């Protein structure tokens, strides 16, 4: 049961991202060409839903499933890593039209060439780990 | 029941994505897909050689289960919930893609030009997909998050670093589609 809830949330996530076409290369291209509101609408509504939900959690001090207080973990402060890392990711996102979630979703859906993107992404993660201490953060 | 097979509207999809994140927060976890790439690297035993991968990836097993579910969800949605009317993008976009000799969607999620099985015979396209992947893997770890962790989770909790990262995502994306695409396609 403990494992099942994560799998179920994952299934919903995979279906929603596919049916909203956020996993579609075409939708990402269309977004970066500013030729449709669709992707912007998805991100905006997701954020607004999240803001409202997190505010309710904070104000009503809602406990998590185990009865522990819910903590929102702050990202570490800084600038360079977010700008530079962000731009690197943006280049890849636009090129192959998928972010990490969709890479897995599309692979599960049976798009075999996605395996190349996954290998690349794992190798890219490895490269970061290798050069982490030499990079400006 | 017809709506299930159509493209889900942005307000329904956005709301459900927000709810997925809130569910994970309620489970006492966070929302972030790119962390799984680090876990997968650590699972291979890389931690012995590279310090960055020397962490307790087993504590991240829940996230790998989310990904496993997402893969199954993608399978169900593509094989049982699709319709020829899907991916009806802007006709202007289709015309622009034709100029780059990229095929129109016609109900498909991905262009055959880049994701058809024929690409395995094209070294150029294999390279494009691998380089795209490297940029994603390197960039998300450098920025410590991707669309889910920064754009959704980070912005929802008003975190300034996430805003910087998201602006970075768009700078990178715009450079790619507007300046690099004409050079490679």
C-alpha cells in the first residue's frame, strides 16, 4: 500500500501529461514560438493550484499522511547555477521537446528513440557530478 | 465520455498537475522528476567514484515509483485514450515546421522526423537526441531542478531561485527554436 500510492499518483501524472500533450514535441515548439496559449495555460493553472494548496497547508498547519508537519524545502540561494543551468536545460528541452518527466512517460508509451534521450540525460547528469566542484554556482 | 479522448484543456490539465504535486507534498515528499536521473546514476554504483552520486538513493525510491507509474500512465494514455484529432497545433506552426522539413502532427505526439524508428539509421538524428538528453541531464542537475521542481513546485512556493531557473529555461528554449533550429534542420 505504501508503494502503491506513489505508483497511482505517477499513473495520474503520466496520463495527464500525455492527454494535455505537454509531452508533445510539437506543443513545446509551439510554446517557444508563442503560437498557442495551451502550454502557458497549463503551467499557470498548475502554479496557481499549487500556490493555493500550499497556502492552505501553511495556514491550517495541515499535517502530512503520517501526522508530521509539512515542510516546504527551500532551494539553496544563489544565482549563477540557476541562470546557467536553466539555460542549458532550456536548450535541451526545446531540442528534444521533453523535460525529464516526459522522457520517462514517452518511453513507457513505447517511443523507442526516447531511450537515446534518456542515455544522454543520464550521461549529462554524470557529467555534472564529475565537474560539480569546478563549476561556478 | 468523449472528452477523455480529446486533448485535455489547459485548465483541467494544469489543475490536475497542481493536485499531483499537492498529493506528493501531503505524502511528505516533494515534486521533482530530474532527481530520478541522479538516483539512476547512483544505482549503478557510481557513488564509489564520483562523490556527487554517493548518497542514499534508496530514500528516493518513492520517486522512482512515481516515474514507474508515469511510464504506465503514458502507455495507457497513448494506446487507449488517443484520437486522430489530438495535437491540433496552430496551422502557422505546422507551416513553419514544413519549412524545416519536419512532418505535421496529424494526431501524433511526436514528429517522425525526430522520433520515428527510422532515425536509428541516421547518425545525425541519433546525435541530436543524445545531445538534447545531455543538455537536459546536465542543465537540470546544475540548476538543481526541471519543469516540475522549479516551474511548478518552486514557483508555487514563491522561491526566487526557481524564478531565475525558469527564466533561464525560456532563454535557452528561445535560443534553440529561434536561432539553432534553422541551422540544424
